[in-house]
């Protein structure tokens, strides 16, 4: 169990580890040893660090711990998806997900960037939690490391699609992206950051010229419907948002992903499909359709339903007339509330 009086090393960079070992009275090369054990070998205890003397290991045990986060609960889906409830150093809880797919031999981690969320999307369980606080870069990185240590799997791809709005915590998210590359070995091209449409955050990301994939949770092709689903749309309206996406693509050379939620009778109509095709016709992007997953919030079920597969396919065909690649997202972990829009830390609300 994590001890708040000890320094957590997972999530720290090599310079930070160097500072730590120097203050501990150890030579600087110890930092490289720790770095290798934490990130390459994914050690879960100091006793595993066999190239350190027993004396050094004991000193480390007295002053430090590896994990920053503690696994409070783990659920495993029928499809192999693993959902983690992580306890943060201050006792707050966030969820992360490890996903695998039949058509690839790599693993993807879905990480949270905030405790709760202030955006309040009406279809999302996290939005009903409200906002508690931002995560630090180290807390974001240690979600990936915690998943790897527990599962034994090597995470090859990271998506910032867990709890929270990443671009309302943009500076820590940027730090964590760089740390995932420099420390964990996950390059920017294997990272996706999803946003509900925070224009200043999109512009800030563009300044960094990171080779990540930016995903926009659009969910409706018109201002009125989008405001109904994504309240933050009232602050940054569609014309300004689309301009920001064009600027991002031009600055980075990267194709944007448009995420579009299919809600029966509301966003899945032929009219909406044609409007979506027109809206993104000139944008360098792909379209990812997300059929609604059953969402259980603290206050109950949300007032939307999932369209039939026939309607999903029809929408895919019509929106594909934009000339873009249009896919329907494969749901993972729906039986354990690990799919898109389902993360809510509800376990923490239940009697232990």
C-alpha cells in the first residue's frame, strides 16, 4: 500500500530521479539504474532491482516507493478488457482501461486527465460526477505504468479518453505526453488526445507541434444540437472550432479524428449525416462513429438510446460521401462500464 510519507518514483523523469538519488547521497548513475527498472523492466518492488546492493535497496525502501497510484479495484471484462480504479495520493479516485483487439497484437491504455469533469456532456457518466481536480503529469504517466505492472502487458498506444477534459489540463497533459515518450517509450504517433472542443487548448497543442492524433468529440454537425449534448459548445461555437482544427492540422501536418456519437432519433438521421459530410468536407480528418453505450450515472440512466445497426450503417454510408474514411468504433468492456462514456468511479459510491 502506498505511503504518503515516501517519495513515489514512478512518473518521474531521469533528471528528477537524478536529483532524488543525489539528495539521498547516492552517485548519479543510480538514477539510470532506477530509470531502467521502473520503465523498461517495470519493477514493482526494490527487491527486484538485483543490480543494487542490499544496503541501497534498504535505503530506498525507507525513503521511497515505486508506485504513485494504488489499485483500489480491478474489473475484467468478458472480452479481456481490464478496468482499473486507481486511488491517488490524496485519496481521490480515477479510472483507466487496458484494451486489446483481435485484429492486432498490441495493447492500448485509456487514461484519465482529471478527477471528474467540468464539461458536463449529457450522455457521459463522468460528466455527471462534476469536476474535482486536475491530475499531474506524473499521475497520468503512472496510470500507464500501474497497468503495465499489474497486467504484465506492454502498452503500445495511449488514448486520453478517460475521465476529464484533457485540454482543460493542457500543460500537465503536454508534460505527460513528453514523459510517455522519453520515459515509457510510447511515441507521440501512438498517442491520441480527445477534446470536447476547448479551442484555446487546441491552439496550445498546435504550438507544441506534437505528432499526436487530436480527436474532437463533435457529436452533432449543427450548433443547436451540439449545445444540447456538449454544453461547452456555447463557449466555442462550431465556426471557431472548425477553424481551430484546420489551424491544428496545418501546423502539425496531422489528420484530425472526428468523433461522432450516434443517438437514436437525434444525431443518427440522414439529415445529420449529410450535414456532417458537408461540415468536414475540407478538413484533413477521419470520422469515427460511436454508437451510444449504456450509461449508468449516479442519478440513473441517461435519456438517450442506441440506434440499430442498420441505422448505424446507413449513417456511415451517407457521411462517407464527404470523401473521408468513416469507421464505427468497436466497443470494448461494455459489460464492466469500461466503454466510451461509461467511466464514473461508481464503485467508490457503493458500500465496501
